C-alpha cells in the first residue's frame, strides 16, 4: 500500500487515461493500492454534494459520500501503468457500501483503495475496486464498486432483469444538467455524463446520469429511516438519459428494504437495490 501526501489531480489523471488507455492489454490486477491519512471534509463541498443529490443539509456524511473521498485514489489506481484495463470504456456494474456507524463531518479519516477479485462475466471480465474509510484506527465504511471490461465474455447467463415496475412511491424530474452538476462535486468528468455531443461517440444519444448519483438520489429518499449500521447494495442497469422523469419504489421488510429506480413512462429499470440493517 502506497501512502500519498495529498489527493491526486483528477484532471491530470483523466488526460493520462485518454493518452495511455489504448496500451492496456489485460492481465492480473495489481497487488498494491493507495492510501491517504488525515482526510477532512470541507463543509461547503459537503453542502454542494447534498444539494446535487437531494440530501438535506447536515454535518453527517451521506452513506455515498465516502465514495467521493476515495474517488481520486480509485482513478489513480485505474490509470497506473500496471493496471490491466483502460479507464475509458470500463462500465460501472454495481456498488455496495457498508457502514458500521454514522460519520460526522468533523472526524479525520484514513482512505485506502485497492483492486481485487478479477473474474469472468458474460460480456467480458469484471473486477472490484474496494474503498475503506477508517476513523480512530477502525474501518467504519467499506465501498465495493464492480466494473466490467467488455470483450471475450464467459458465455454465462447474466442475471434476469426485474419484471414490471412496481407502483411508484415517488416521481422525480432529473434535469439535463444533472451530469455536469454531479461532475463538479464528485470529480467524475467522464464525457458520457456531460453533454449530448460528448456522449454520442460512446453510443449514447444524450448525456447519461452517473450511476453513483442515482444511488445517492435513492438514498436521499431514505433519510431519517436509514439505520446507523447498514449495507446498501445496488446494481446499475439501463442508463438514465438526461433529462428524464424517473419513478422510485421501495418495499420495506423485516431485514431492511428493496428499492428500484425506473423510467416513469416506460418502466425500464435503471437501478435495483437492497438496504440491509447490520447488527
């Protein structure tokens, strides 16, 4: 694990990804990672993130905010010369976040990022990028993002898509500038999220919402009911083409809840997820 003095420059890393991605030929994941210590949260940045994602303004970090803290380290790892897959074209399939307790803004955090579990997928190969957030020497939040690199698939069947969309608990209008606004607070300036013109070369007729924005927006609907210790696991499905109107549905269970985000008119699934209470 390599300790960095400061967070990497994301603009420089994106430029590196564009210039060097073509040279990636696959292979083993690196057995190292990166860490930062003494990380603090800027109150203005947290407030801006809360507004973009629909959270109420608070000094408690939303469940998805630690992903933002680790994002520069994730991109540095995925743009290193030894990383087997190019950053551009990697597809974010799923994300799971587990926290053991609420995280107040005033704490100082340690962030560690590594890649693991390279395995086959029906459309190529998939791998996990793990982000651990610690406070006082204890891991208090762990995020696992699963990515797909297309090509040379295993031929295995993918999980079946959900059936008809359930009745919507809420309906949200997603403005056309959502990708640009989220890019400002997250640092994720992938061109597929910014403008129709920059998304079209990647096969999208309009810009698409970030997957982690859709997860955050769903969790904002749980505010006041999210357990202190919990796991939220989601799978990203069809992209949200911006602008859009989406439906959100939740079904509570003894263990937590299941929820979906889907097209309000078409019913096509954008995200499915589960909330599980932890002991």
